[in-house]
C-alpha cells in the first residue's frame, strides 16, 4: 500500500475548507486536516 501526505498553504481558513471538502468529495483524499485548531474532514 502506498501512502502520501500533501501540505498546502492557503490564504485563509475558508479557502482551506473549500479545498479540503473538494478533494474529499472527489475522492482524491480520504481526509483533509486544517491546522490551526485542527479541523478534520472525512468521508
């Protein structure tokens, strides 16, 4: 099994949430974590 981690810098928390939801909804990622208080988005 291959695993990858991708870290992306965004201009705002709201932009990070939009991107996180999109990659999870498109099944490009199993989860997205938004760090600052740590918010996780899972499918």
